[in-house]
C-alpha cells in the first residue's frame, strides 16, 4: 500500500455557533479567545506543527475577521514598529502568500457538507480536518500524523469518555487494539444510553482519504437534518484501512460555554506571566 504524504488540512468554520450566543451573533465562534489567542490560531498552529503545508478554510458570511487575522495588518504593524514595540505576538501569524485558501459554504448544511465544499482544493490527496472549536493541548495532529505514516488509510481521533457521556458523541465500534491504535469496525452517532459499543468518542480531528468526497457527493441529510461527516466516513470502513488514535493530551470543547471557561482557566494557570495571579484569585474566589 502506498501511503501518500499528508499536506492539506481543512478547517470548517462556517457554522453558526448558536450555543455561544450572544457572543457569536456578529463574531465567528472560531475567533473566541482562550487567554490571548483565538481558537482558530491554536488549530492552525497544531496543523502546521504536524507538517501541514496547505491550510483550507471553509467559511461563510460574517467570517471576515478570520481572514483578516491571518493577513497583514498594516496600520497595526506600522504603528507598533514606529513605537518600538515587540512584534513577537503577531509575527508568524501571517501565512505565506496564497495561503490560507478560502472556500465558501453558502448554507450551514452540516459538517459533512462543509468538508465537501473543499473538494476541489483537496483533489486526489489525503487531508486532515480540524474543528477549531475543540482546543487540543499536546499536539494531537502531530501524533495522528505519526500514526497515519505507519498505518495509511483513514485515522480519526479516539478519546475515552465516561459511560454516562457516550450518548452525546459519535462512538467507535472497536476491533483489534494495539496501544493507542484501535481498528474501527463501525461508527455510531450518539448511541442510546447503555447501547454504546465502546467509550471511545470521536473528537474533531480526522485524517481522511479523498474518496470520502465522492461519498459526500451523494450524501443525504442524516441526524438533525444535517449532512453528517460520520455517515460518509462509515462507508469507507471495510474498503480502506480505518483506525482510531487515542491522544495523549487534553481536549477542551470550546463550542460549549463550560468547556470554554475550563480552557481559559487551565491555560491561564499554566502561564508564567498571569498564572500566579489567576491562581491566587481563584483560591480567594473559591474560599
Ligand atoms: P458545530 O457542531 O459546533 O456547529 O460545528 P456550530 O453551528 O458551529 O455551533 P452550534 O452547535 O450552533 O453552537 C463544528 C464545526 O463545524 C463547522 C463549525 O464552524 C465548527 O467549527 N461547521 C458546522 C461548518 O463549517 N458548517 C456547518 O454546516 C456546520
């Protein structure tokens, strides 16, 4: 089996972010900051650290702040330079000319549909998908790429959750397990309590073969009336190698208000500059 190198990553950022209203009425959810960095920047940095060369955003209306974030900011840069301020915090965010690539999802018809909108740019290559509202600390994509380079085919994230939470997620039906790698025999979307085939949920990190785009071509809406990526991935099982990879690190679901606050607190406490102050305040607050 020839394992094609992974060069491209798709970032679906066209969702409406209704769980985070009113913050997301005029501002993209992916621009919410954890401490001082927007979610989208954490995700792009995670992909670049994993060797990704081409960044593809699937955007929609009202998302121009995302595009501006990765562009030159002439006024800001000129003023900062003139005032002798350090550029360290904004250097390196700007991508190389011609990148990122932006494609439009005209209507938020679901994650599967968003990924499909990138089909012309992905072409005949394997590609990663990163959902920026899930913040991963510990370099998840880099670990997944190392697994992909050995296994080929499709490699999706697999994270253990308590039995009481399996009904909230897409769940992996496991085959053979070898350390962090689990063979995937089926995918079940939000199984009813007590029926989950495992407690391995699928987080928002995927490495997929381009054939999933052909499946998405004819995909009908599934759960919630949305075109589901899980349904399309499920059809690849049995035809191509398909594995789950368990991450050694921390996941924060920042599309959810509670998860977002947890991420801010954890990352603030870990910082040398503000950590001690935040810790002292939290201790006072909690008595
Ligand atoms: P979510 O399931 O979190 O949906 O999408 P959402 O619409 O953003 O948020 P809620 O549920 O209304 O609060 C996961 C990721 O997929 C993208 C989102 O932008 C997010 O990064 N997405 C989702 C799209 O790009 N298009 C879609 O049609 C749906």
